[in-house]
């Protein structure tokens, strides 16, 4: 609180922040003053105890269902079968939080992520982003709101247009938020995006096939950041990469989340990877959330048998033989 009696944003000296101009204003401006009606309780993050952040339910998933119908029986059967890919999921994600969504292939993680992105409509339930129910918005409004939530897909080569250079890909994404940006400012913003994601800006005129898998995923991350979203959903972003490259991408995501104040949903089948990155973990099995809690609680004190099986599947170093 300052001398005028108003609350102002405060970041302790232990918390890192970008140097002025380093990110070329990639973060959207934040209000320094909070109206009294929006004052919320403060809590200290268990992962970053020096950082005081406001507890805000930025994304709420309320009793979400997504069902598919398929033919049951043989080729000439007229019967159908209903598959509940997402079965009554309810979650609340706070601003600036990393939620890890973990489960084996086929458990409904990717269907849930596509439903959150409004790429496929839910059968029932709601997705509330910053107080607004996305499932009730018309398609043209969804396109506008999607600037605030972006997605990083598993296979960057499949998600990047092979006929577009890195510059064209990133410039197109930047123009979604800033359609009238001058050419030089656009070039500078693309350069800043590439630098922020650990890419050489001198390669912006190259095509996706000229980069390694890890570099392509960095391009995909830069594209997701280009419209200046507040929420990023990363769907298995490291599973197709070598282990050594995985750690680099995980560290990049962790740094970007901290520096840009992003809310991040990280989806993976690997509980060990999720534990490294996330503040909270939700475990998904057959379309349902079977366990959720802080990363430390779920990883070290699992309650559900399925969570315990996921933990048991994490590779462990063999013990050295006794001398």
C-alpha cells in the first residue's frame, strides 16, 4: 500500500522479471491498482515462497462432459455405443498457476484440451474463462477470445505450415492481436519472440524442415505467445523429443511462465515430468479426474491406485551393486 492508501503491485527482490525491453512488451499491461470490489486474499506459492501472487480462479471447468457415438458390434450392426471421453470433469485453475494434467494415452486428456480450446464443443457443462462462459459464446466471439488462450501441440512439425517461414508464421500470429502494426515494429516483435524462446533471430527466413525437433517446438511456443495470451495449454509438448531436449523445453516453459505471468496447463503421460513443472497435479483416468492436489502431495503421497501405478511406471536408476 502506498502513501495514498492504494494497493500497488509488488514483487519481492527474489523474484525475477524481464529487463525493460528484453521481451519487447510481450506481456500485456497489468493494472497496478485494484478496485476494492476486486481485492482478493494473498497467498504465498509453495513452489516460489518469495513471490506473493493473487489467488484468482482464472479458468473454471464445471461438470464438463464430451461424448462420442460409435457403431457397436459388427459391420452390419445397427447398434451404437456412447463413449464418454470427458466424464464430468470439474477443475479450477488460478492466475499464474501451472496445472499438470497427467494420464495414460486414451484417458481423455487431449479431448479435454480441445474442448477447453473450443475446438470441439462439449456435450454438456461449461468452461468459464475469467468469468465468461465460453460455451455460450457465438463462433465469431470465440475467435476473438481465443487470443487470450493458446495451445502448443505435441508434434511441432505437423502443427507448423511447411510452406511458411518462421517469420511468416510468427508475424501472422502477432497480427491477430495487432493487425495494424507497422512493418519494422512487426520485425522487431518477431525478433523478440524468437530471442525469448531461445531461437536465433537470424534464422527467421528459414522453413520448419530446416530446424531440429527441439527448435521447431520452440517456434511453436513462440507462435503461441505471439498473440499475448494469458493462458497456454501445452499438450504433450516434449513427448516426441529426446530426453536431453525435453529438459531444455521444460526449463523454457518454466521460465516463460514465471517471466510473463502465464497460466499454464501442461498435459503429459509422464508423472515425473509433470511433477518437475507443475504447482498442482490432476490425474485423469477414463475421462474422470481421479485425484488432484499439490504437486508434492500427489507425487509423494498418492491416494488413488491409478496414480500409484503411474508413479511405479517412472523409470528409476538401477542401484549400484554392493562392493
